[in-house]
């Protein structure tokens, strides 16, 4: 039996973000007297974590699990104490008497009593306030049961420097950490870096379990939902069934499972995290409360599922909110149920501005179930955004032209693909009609060339590479560039910008006000997905079929899918010095200078650094797998070589904004920022390293590093070539001295 002293640090207070909290100190009678203290990490299976470090506050987190009392609330205590500058604990010896001097002593231990509530899956989240700037604190939780204090793992968290502190800041940024079949060796190497904190840019969890198209490998990393009845059954590309999270228990189980990884636990024990979500915290390629698994075959709008995902995020992520007492309310519907966009100031030189690009965005501009032959733009619409109709195709009103002779043919062909033929109405591409007649052998004469020459012309969805009735190609991925840009411009003009409002107006206003009002050297935008266009030009690729010999946007699921709003934002940031975007999502490493406008090589710009994934399949491998799994693509001559060479196509193609691309490796980025420069190091390792846990090894030899920098007052990107800094010249698309 040992006696523990409950002595508050001067001015420190606490707010529980998941229930009640109350400080104990010896003067207020909070000392419980003698109590046995034991180490019990098994009672804290997800270990501990901290987040959103500010000059005087930090959020501390844990979760308690007691199989004997699964439905009860638990009594928990949090201890927090200051450490020396190197993180060593000179005075605090866990399990011993904690007599650190009189109240107000800087080495004193503060203890706060909190409740681990069953209604929040027994998560505990406490906001410690009144801390000293730039100070490392140790902390530990205790589960009080039967008069015994059962101790968690010990964590440490460093507060931000004061806002006028001229100190260098060093942090990592990461994204995309699927658990299924993969190991977090990148995190093991990240721990070897000297860091103040790390930024997570989303896809902290993956909502699917057992999708054979990418969640394969070690069976020890398999996720099987306990609440399978509450999960969403889906079909993988090979025809097998897997599940996606839908219920609150499903989403909680994912966080519980991912957080059992020892490398991830070690990072959380050592470093505070600043996190935002991307799509997989809810549903792949989501917009608002809508998923996209069925490519338009079903309406996947599901506010209850979105709320379950948001509640689990609230419970498990150590995030600070504008209202320190904010508690998730299940009665408030998404997206107003929770606001995660926020900013954090870190000394004089770093201002992190973190955004939410999923909650408020509209649907993708091209619907996955858009009829390929339908006209996206008729002739008047095309002429409103183009000088002439030369880029269009001829079309007819399929219900009236030739007495409706082609309508039955089109509907019959659509019905054979389980597409509702009743949706085929109005203007349809004459080229598409002729192709269907040829493909089906219908006993109807095609539209002759002499007639085609007389018809009005517009942009059809098949011109955007939308070939299937339901599908991602031509809708979210591999979209023909020029027709899409015309369509996006028209949609933007006719919706007053609403169709491209990724941030939503309220968040966009907040974002621009925050960036413009910042007095810090570096304004760093935590941005979920790419500003730099993923643009390739296959027009001279003689080895590919003619239909592929065009310029493409590899993705319009990111900012390229909202080109006018993207341009508006970059132009709005033109008056803000030293804006740098850090990005994830695409499982690749990119460095570039995104310009306002499409295909631009001059004008307003920012600098962007995109980190590869921790474990999620690299972009190049995703493309190769998609080609191999799709019979229509795998039969195309030269298509697999195209997928394998995607990195060179992105970097050496028509895109002057892309200075560096590596699409085949995993890893993380590290930012070092001071008043003289901002340096980014990409730490990259080969894909095969994720196949097994090598957490106790020196992995330095497995990684390669690329280094870049930005100078204050400049929007140029520099790359280190063996000690020589060279500047990215977007006009010549080369690195120059």
C-alpha cells in the first residue's frame, strides 16, 4: 500500500470532453489515502494519445476495457507532470510515492478524476489547460477498481511555443494507414526523427474489412466485424463478399483494432497528433453523408451511418474543439453535428490551418450512373463556355428524331446491362447511337455522315471517357481533360459556384479569413487531397488504342474536380505570403507549385507537398490491379505499361505544376520550419516492407530521402541535388540552378 500525493500544478485546470472531470488536491480533501498502484497496460488496450498541442493546452486520451464490467462506468484518474527539456523524467517514478514538493512547485504532479463512460465506449478525453508553453509533459491514466490504481502506459506531450517564440518547428505529416494485411513500419522509422508533433491528413482508419482487391496479406491483420449484422455487405472485384462499417459498433471496432498496433501506439505515446478526416473515416470517395460503392445503382445517402462514423471519431481522436465543453450530440444531424476544421498556432513561424473537405462538398460533377450517350452540354450551353462547337459531337432528340426509331435500340442495350432504359430521354450523341447499333447488330440503319454534318453539336458524357452505365472511369477517375473542363465551367456558371463548393461557404470564409489574418511566417494548409493536378497526355502514345490517345485528368475526385473553385482559392491566397499545402490521400509523394487555372505555368500559385501512404496500396499498384481486374482494360494493348509508368507520365507530361512524383512507395513527410526557410523531407520505403512487422529493427537502410525547401517571400520550389538546391521551372518543366 502506498500513499499518493494529489498536488496541483499552478493554474492547471481540466475539462473532460467525454463526461465529468474534477481536480483533486490535498488541500481540498481529494486525497483518497493509501492505495495500491500496479502497472496494468492490459486495461488500456489502445494505450494513450495526445492531440492539438497549443501553448497552454493539450488534449489527453485513453480508453479503459474491463471484461468483468463491460456496461459499467469506470472511475479513472489522470496524472500529468512536467518533464525536462529532453523529455527525461527526473522526479516522477511510476509506482512510487509521488511527493514532488509544495503546491505550485513546477515539478508537482496534478491528478484529475474523470469518468470512463460506457456510452462513449469507455474512452477518456481530457483537455489540460494552464500549461506552460514549449514544455514536455508526462501523463498517465489510472483505472481505480477495488481500491487499486491500475496504471496505463506513460505518454508525453509537448505544448506549442508561445506565439512570439522564435524557435524552429519540426513535425511529420502522414496519411492513409490501412490495417488489413499491412504493418506500420513507416511509423517505427518516424519515431527515429526528432519531432514536436505529427499531422494526420486523413484515412486514419479504413471502413472496409476484407476487401480482397486491396486488403490482403497477413491474416493477423484481418478485421472481422463483431456486429456483422450492422455492417454493410459489399462485393469485391473478384466476386467475394466483404463488409463496410455502418453501425456505431463497427466504426468503434475499427479504431479499437487499428490502435492495437504497437508502432502506432508508440507514436501516440511520444507525440501529440493534429488530425483531420478524409473519406475512409466514413466511406470511400464520399461526399457529405453519401457513399459511392454502387456507382449510382443505389442511393447511398445515409445520415445515420455518417453520424455513427462522426461519433466514433469524436470518441477516439484527441481533438480540441472551439467549445472546450463540446460533447457529441446524436440528436444533431450531420454535417452540423461536429466541426473539425480549426487552426493551431505553433510559435512565431508555424500556423496550421486544418480543413474538412468531405462534410460539405457536393456530389462529383459527373455522376457515376450518367448515361454515356447523354449530352452533358447541348449546343447553346457549349457556346456559353467555348468559342465554337468544334470540340463537340452531333446529337439528336432520341424521342422525336426519325420518329423515335433509335430509342428502343438504346433502351434494349441499356436493359441488358441492368440500366433503367426509362432514363434515356432527350438529347443523345449521334456517334453513341451509331456505336450501339454497330455493337448490338440492331436492324436499324445508322445515322449517315451527311446527316451528322447538319446536326447541332455539344459535349456528351462518353467524350469524358464515360463508357459504362455505372462506373468510376470518366466520372471520378481517368476523365478526358478538355471536355471535362468545359463541362465544369458550365456547371460552375449555372450553379453560381455551388456545384464546386468543396469547403462549403462558411468554412471557406473562415479559411480565407484565418489565412489572411495570420501573422506567422508559414501558413500551412492541412489539405486532404491534391491541389496539384494529376494530369497526363497520351495523345502521342502510339502503343495505345486511339480512344486512349488524349489528355486525361487521372482524378477529378480531388481539387481537379472543382477547377473553378480551386482557381478562386489560389487567387484569393495570392495576397498571403508563404502559403504551403501539405496533402495526403493519393498514396503517392508529389511536390509541386499548383497554379490558378488549368495547365498554367505562371500566375498565382502556392507550394504543395503530398505524402505517400503509411500502408495503403501505392497509387501505381492500385492502377496495375485495376487494369488486371477489369476485363475491358486488361485486354487493351499497352495499358499495363501505362499503369506501371504513371509516375513518369505525371512528372514528365503536360503538367507544369508537378515538379516531383513517386507513385510506388510508402512513408511520410517531415517539415522543418523557421524564419529562414521551410524544408520538407520525404522518407520513402518500398511497398514490400509493409508485409511484416519490423518495429524493433533499424530501418534506415530501407528508406530513401528526397529533400525540398521554400524560402520566405517566394513561391518557388527547390529540390536538393546532392547538396545543390535547384529551382523547379514550370515553364521549361525542369529543375534549374
